[in-house]
């Protein structure tokens, strides 16, 4: 679980990258240095709440990896950027919104995992 917590850092990092892409490299400097410095704790606090939102997709990808690496990479490539966007939108509703939106976006990876496990179980029963 500790590994999952560390690996789920991709979500807050992705949110920061999306913010830089959306707002440019001037996240408040035009308003002045002091207002920007006062807003830093709120930004860090918000990113700390975004972090757990990445856990459902990270966990699904960890469980998919032993079954099929290409499927894992495909799910990560498609769902991670969508999750970053969903977490940004969900952030309008607070931390719970981030977690719910990110959790909903991770559902396809969990469904693929369920399908691959079911297929592997069926192949194991047919062979044995």
C-alpha cells in the first residue's frame, strides 16, 4: 500500500502541469508577489487533497500489470490524462469532488481487470 501511495503522486503533479498549461507560467505574479505567497499554502493544501484521488487508478493499474503489460500501459495512457482533467473539474466541488470524479474515471481500468481475471480463471479451469 505504501508503494501505491507514492505512485499516486502522478495526480497532483498532473494537476500542476495542467494548471501551467492553462494559465501559463504566471500563476498570480501579475497580482503581486505578496498575494501569490499567501496563496501558496492553499495551493499545496489543495494538492494534498488531490493526492488520494489517484489511488483508485494507481491500484487498478498495479493489479493489471501482471496480467497484461500492454493493457496496463494503454489504460494508463488513456485514463491518467482524463483523470487529471476530471480531478480539476471535481476540485470545483472540493476534495470529495476530486475523489469521486477520479474514482469514476478509474472504473474502466477496474472493469478491464475484472474481465482479464475472469478470462484467466476460465483458461485455468479449462487447462486443469
